[in-house]
C-alpha cells in the first residue's frame, strides 16, 4: 500500500533544554553538556534541544557531524522521539553512543538512559564527516538508516505518548546538526476480524467510513498484497498500527491471537461485538461497543465507534 506523506511546513525553531547550544536556522551546534546525565550509571555531559516539529508516524532526517570522536567514550549525537517532558519516557536513535557506531535507546524516569540495541564499531565513524541519519516511525516499529543503509529495526514495548522531536548530544566536544526534515503520515488503524458476511459489511459500511472520516488510514490483513508469510505480515502490521479495532463476535482464534498480540504491545484497542454475544472471561473487563445487526443499529455503532476513535486519537 502506498504511504501518503504530509510534509511539515512549519519553519524550524529550537529551544535548549540542557547543555550549551548555538542555533542558526536549520542548524544546531552542541558545545558541551551543562549538566550531567547518567548513562549506565556513569555521569555524562549531556545536551537536549527541542524543536517545534512533531512526529507521530513518518520519517525524520538530519545530518550529524562530530568535531572529534577520539578519547571520549561518552560522545554521541542523534534524534529524540516521543518527547513530552524531561521527566517522561522518550526514545532516541544515536551515532557513537553506548560505545557503538549506532544505537537505539530510551529514557525511563527513575532509571535514566538505557540502550535497547547497538550495532557496529564506534571506531569506524570519522570526525568532520557528515552522516545522514534517517529514522522511520510507524506505530511501535522504528527503523534506523544511516547514509541510505538500513542499520536495524526495533519494536517498542509500548507506544510513545509524546510527539515532539528533539536532538540529543553528549560528550565534551562539539556536535553539529543540520537540515532537519520531518515527513508525517496519517495514523493507521489495523482491523482484526473474521472474514465473510456479515462481518465484511460491518467493515465496509461502518468501520472503514468511520476511520477514514477522521483522516486515518485503515487496513485489514486480507487487503495487503505481496509475497511473504501471513503470520509475519500480521505481526508487522499490528506493530506498525497506531490503533487496533477488533470485532470479536465470532470465536475466531486468529482474531483473538491478533488481539492478544496488540494487548502485549499495549496498543490502544477498540472492541466491537454484536449485542447478546457472551464474551470470554479474560476480556470481560474491557470496554466493548455492542451493536445491533439491523439497519437501525448501524448509525448507533457508527456514532459510538467515532467517539471512541476521537478519544484515542487525542491521546496519540
């Protein structure tokens, strides 16, 4: 399916949160951390500069240049995503951090900065050379590319609650950031449900119009074309979705597997079921939109589904 990109047109502006910074249009220069962060229990001069750019789903690119990479194991520089406040969880993709060429980690309140995945030898990076970092975020799946080469992907354990994009740098020597670009995509809804009637009608006449009416993308696994293992496609599409809708009227094992995987990733989930359906014990505590499979019941379920979607979208 072709992704629709919506380019951010807001003029870039900056705000230094920690460390010493200089800003000039689309360029930011970190000189040295004015405060010490803790990385792996060790104090590190750290700098964070916020931007006015937000990214919920899409791609961010930036050029990164280090003045020096020698004799400083604390050096690092990269992009921050999901920022909402300095005391809430966010994630970051970095170069030259955690003793590796490439790393991805998260900040957890009370625990500090922790690396989730690392790759490559830091010794292979060169000072005075600009590296193009590109980070794609789709749901909880994050991918890092450097100079057009895919380095790794990571699925987050939980969704990000913030949207603000920032830059992060560490160490005692300067780090330069240039040309930040942010391209946003519409949030995506993945629908888990049994195929065939009457469920196909519910999907085409109720779910699809309600989702698209809120300017969201919607996908069901049978609409995804191409080679591959369907089990892998299901996991990928759930991890890349921002919201899950599950129609659970039929006791379908595939649907409940998809719902369980979504719950394991802490996905925002909306449940639908035909009125009179007795729910399994382990999901009775979840809020469910019950509907009547009649002409008169259609407007009611559309209204309830739209209200639930609006509430979830506000929290994304």
